[in-house]
């Protein structure tokens, strides 16, 4: 198993990459939903290859699973 962080299509992700959400996602703890097609700019990698940290709209420190992202 590699430690590379990959998106839903298998492209390698790096710090600062821009990604697109491929599925509507409900955000736990808030009433907001991240819509499919939303561009997320400047992701940060975490220690877990299945997750990235990002900031969407007004939600800071959001952690998204890479299976719902594709590189923009």
C-alpha cells in the first residue's frame, strides 16, 4: 500500500492542488451541503492518504475523503 494521496480517478494529489467535488456532501455539524462540481482551492494533505483538509465557503478545517474528489 502506498502513502500517496490519490483522487477518485487515481491522480496523485499534492499540497495546494485544486480539486472538484464529484458528489453532493452533507457537512456534519452544520446545515450546509457542498454541491457537486464545487471547486476547492488549496487543499492540504493530512497524515491519512484517504483524507485531505480544506476550506470551503465559510467552513474552515474541513476534512474531505479523497473518494469524493477529482483533481481540477
